[in-house]
């Protein structure tokens, strides 16, 4: 593998159609807590790079992530989130390799975003932080829609940060060796149909899945705590509808479990985002409201609480302030309310560019 990477890095830059971009960042966080033997700060350096080589009928895409944590030795790693070849046909394309996909319509949490395993080693609370999945996919394009047949061929493990990290929410006996209901390379099949309507500004997707579920349960094995991946049949859909200055969003899914310990379950979410344009000079203000529901059909089996699903009966109210300046500054904030136990999480994120070359991101959560 290393020889192939070195060969590609030496050959690709000399070819026509070669493109690359990347950034180096510094992460620093402070967490106020009263948990014994846990750090209250974390600092890391990271590199994100994208390489693309185009050919007459295809392209190679490589996305590299390198993280070196100054405090956590477990969080010093590199990974290829994307490393694939895509070949273009007249009305479709074929992808072979490893990549990440983003499915869903909601702003704060997407329960239909089930293709990739979440990267707990990077950030277990960032739902966009993912591990690339090995797959083969063919997509056929129609006038206003497309049909994809995707076969994922391997289940990734989920490593965690060290015991002193506040971001480690699992006990020290956790072992990331994955237990699977069948072989670990048992294929997971996805059939995905997506379409749009220009007249009504409607975008929608329907997905059928047969294979390993994205959520897994934890159970003791001897003196260790390990993850179990189980098989499911799942139907999903998500859509957005634009009407004037308002975007309506929804995601729905139903999962039939093939594991006797796991209940069949359904998930649904509804939301809207209304934008007030030019409320103050060039600034735009978006007002967001979203509701999430997780329903288990057998309370004697594993459900939302066992899986640690935080969005089982929750409302999130938020805002998005777009400054519309040369730095593309934006503020995103909100309040998440758990209707079951009345717990509340307040969060604010600020992103901007400095001197056109640097990015600054600040986040606060309470």
C-alpha cells in the first residue's frame, strides 16, 4: 500500500489534469468539567489534503486526513477518507474504492446519513467526521433523477481517544475489535433513487439498505467491552421543499432488525428554515426549528438508550447569521432540548476567513 501511494504521489503531479488543495490547522479546546483524571484541554495539529487527477473518461480522487494530538497519543494517525477511481459513461459513472457520502436534509442531525462509520477518534460529537468506506457503486442519470447501486464491502472499526480525554465516553475495558453477525466483509447493498422538480423546487431521495446497520450495540465479551454489528433491512427517505424564503425538510426511516437482541425501530424528523434577507445592511438571518423522534417497537430489546442515541425525542431551535462579507463569515447557534429528561444543550459556532488564506473557527457548547 505504501509503495502504491509513493508511486502515485510521484507520477500524478506530472500528468495533465492534476489538481490539489489542502490546509494545515491548529485545534485547541478547553472543557470545564468535574470528572476525575480527565484533561480539561486538548491541542492538535491537523492536515487535510485533496488530490484529483482527471483523465479523458474518469478521475482519481484522494482525500487525506492527518491528525497529531499533542496530548493524546491515541489520536495521532492518518487516514484516506477518499481514495477512489470514478469512470464516466454516457449516462452514468462507476466508482471503485473508498469514499465518504453525505445523506440527509436536516441541519443539526441526519439519521439517514448511514453509509459511513463515524470517526470517534477524531471527534465523537461531530456527526460529519467519518471514516471512508470501501465500496463499488454505479450511478445512472436520467433527466431529473438518478439511480445508484452501491455495494459496501467492509465494516470499519471505531477507535477512541485515550482514557484521560473528556471526549472518550467509553470505559477503559473497551476494545475496538468489531464483532459482526456474519463475515466482516459481508456486502451491504444500497439502492438509492434521487430526483428533483424544478417547478416546485423539491429535492428527494429514497434508499433501500440490506446489510450491516450503521448503529451498533456494546456488550461485554470476557473482560472486554466490544461492538456488535448486526444485519438489517432498512427503508429511508429525505426531502427538501423551497417555498419563498422558507425551506421545509424531512427525513424518515424504518429498520427491520435481523438480530434477536435489537428491536425494529423507526426514525423521523421534521424541520424548517426561514431566511430574513437583508435584515441589517447585507446580513441575512435564518431561523431554524427541527424535531427528531426515535421509536422502538419492542421495549424488551435494545433501543435508543442502549445505542446512546441522543435524538430520540428532541427539539432544536437555532439561527444562522450570514454576514455576506469578503471573509464569508457565518454564525450558527441553537438550543437542543430533550423532551424526555428536559436536558438542554446550548451551542454557538463562528466561522470566518482571515487575510484570504486562513480560516478561523470558534465553537462554544454548554
